[in-house]
């Protein structure tokens, strides 16, 4: 599933599409139509992401959409949920209201993402939101966790403190994403963080791994070095994201990297697969 926010004159709009049946090379055999996400996205956004999970426990996957709004002054984060995706990827159970994420997002952001996982093992999905803050000088990455989503998609267990992600993010970013998966098979989830750096000339993608999240959502096993994603990202990007899955079914997780290229004229979306993430 890939997602983008279109920024025409006036209100922004969100859209998603689905690439069906990835083969062992990571190639989608077909693509769905572009599907609109209804409701408010503001007039300027500075990051977004999507996540999939059965939030209300009815056995059908739900779609959670997150965005960072950039009005005058402080930025704000919001999410909404599309209930009960059918086999065509359409939302059949309606959409929740737009729900605010409390707390600080800074004045300027240059990338964001979202993930869903049962981090504390109590049977309820937890909501992990990520943003890249763009102050003067070096950028910084942060995440926080909304505990225990109920059947309406509301955070019922409160929000964690805002947790800093160590290491370099550059001074200009043009996209980011986050994913959660158990990479080393020890039963504890890892946090995978992605950003697109925008220096002079070609852009570059990087990721890092926070090992062994505990029940409070803290990284207890340290952070990996910042690792470069090889290959082309263009000169200008307007969003990116990541996902983790065992695409070729060899028992090892693979890393899917997505970016939106912004040349002159129409934008274009691209993805690539990094095979066999290992501890």
C-alpha cells in the first residue's frame, strides 16, 4: 500500500493505492485504482503515513492514516481510521472522525510516519507516531506512543513522553517513515526509522534500527549506525515511507523503501526492496 498527499491550490487531499501480489522479486502483479481518503488534510502538510491492523478485533483489517498539519505557528498531528477493508482494498465500514495527536510537533517538519503494534503485549494495538523536526541547524527525529486503541480507534491508555531518536538527520529532509518488526526473532520488536536527506545535488535515503523495544516503548538494545540506502532518490522529494515484511518467504524480513520524486511537472512514486534484514 502506498499513500500520498496532493497539495493543489486550497485544501490538500489524501490518496492511496494497492500493489497486488508481490512476487519473490518484489514486483507487484497489478495495481488498484487510486482511492481517495475523505476529510480534512489542511492546506499545507509536512509529513504523513499509513498503517494496517485489525484495530477493533472483528477479523478485518483497518486502515489508519496520519498527517502533520502546518498552519501558522505550531504544527499538529492528526489521524483517522477507515474501517473494514474489503478484498478490493476499499473502506466498507466508514471513516472515523479526525483525531488529534496531543503534544509538540515543532513549527516545521520535514517527514513523518506511523505504525501499529501491540508493544506492551496486552492484546490492544498501540499507535506509534514519528516526525522529523526542522529547527535551525540539524534536524531531529522523535516518536511517541498512544497506548491501547479501543474499538473506536481512541487512545485509552494515554500517551508516552516524546522520545528522541539519536543520530544524524541532516539539516534538510524531504520524507521519512517508521516500521516495527521483530528482526532477530527474540520476541521483542525493533523500531526501523527512515529519512530522506536533501543536500545539494542528489538526495539520499538512510535508515537505522532501534533494538529491543520494552513494554514502555523504549529502545533497550541500543541503536544501529545510520545506514545508507543505495541508489537514486532524485534531487527533490515530497514524501517517503517504509514497510517490513518477508516478501520472498525465506524466513528473513525484507525492507521496502518508498519515495515520491518531484521533478519538473508530474510527481512519480518509486519503491525498492532491501533483502534479508538480519541482526
